[in-house]
C-alpha cells in the first residue's frame, strides 16, 4: 500500500487514524509539508511507525524551485501558514476582530518547491492507494496538476474550503476540479464528519 500526504501538519488527523488501523502492514508513506515546525511535530507523532518518510517542500503547480511561505510573526511557521499571503492575513484579521485585538503581522521565508509529479514518482510507478491534500487554498490546483493518465491514484481526500478564496468554495475552481475527476471515473462524496473535505474514489 502506498500513501502520500501533502500538508501533513502535526499528524493526528484522518490519515493518522488510517495508519493506526494498518500499523502492522506498515504501508509505504510519504508525508510532505512546507512548514519545518509541522514536520518536527509530525516526526514526533509518528516516531513509533515504520516505513514513513518526510519531505520539507512546498508543492506548487508551476516550475518554481523556491517560493515564499507566509505565516504570522512570533509563532511557529505551521500555524495558519500558507503560500497565499492574503489567506494568512484574512485569517489573522478575523481572529483579531473576534479577540478585539489588532491582527498579527505576517512574515515570510523561502521554501524549496516542487510539483506533485516528483512526489508521485517517489513510489516508482506503483499505484498510489491514498492521497491526502490540505494546503490552505491550493488543493484544487495541485489535483489539477496530476497527470491522471500516468499516475494511478485510488483515493483522494482534499479540502474544498478556501478553493475559491479564503472561506469561499463551490465556485469555478472547485467545479473545474470535480469535473476533471469525474471525467477520470472518480466518484466524489462529501465527508459526513467534516464539511471541509471531499473524497474522490476511483471507480473500477
């Protein structure tokens, strides 16, 4: 079994629940995040699991080899981090309004970048049984960048929230992605336990 997660954050999520169930089978797993502090937490969370590799890289749909990661100042770079500066600023503005405080300032750091094809190639041409994506607003762009004729991906879980803009979904960006998935014989369902996620399952 082969598993790829883009945006693993600290672990303790839907994927970790799955990996706990299949812990004895030790599926080949690649966990990826643009945040160095997120990967530190994920490594600690999964320290008792076998056959898991980690990569510190941002996943983009361009050929850029380096991009900016934005996150609020004075906190670890996994807290509301994103490659989209406005996404982070809007999050902090809303939090400031709720707490009646000025929004936090945002800073950036350079991060190595790659396309999803390089990560899928990690599995050496074998089918990818499960793909998890949660990258704060860029999930659809990454899915659209997958060559679904070349790479056989059985299950894709991704966040539809923010697909159009921060806290906006169900617009043309998401529609383009779901239309493409349907064309490649995926069935798309909403996660009943999370209004944020959609799951695409390849029909045999």
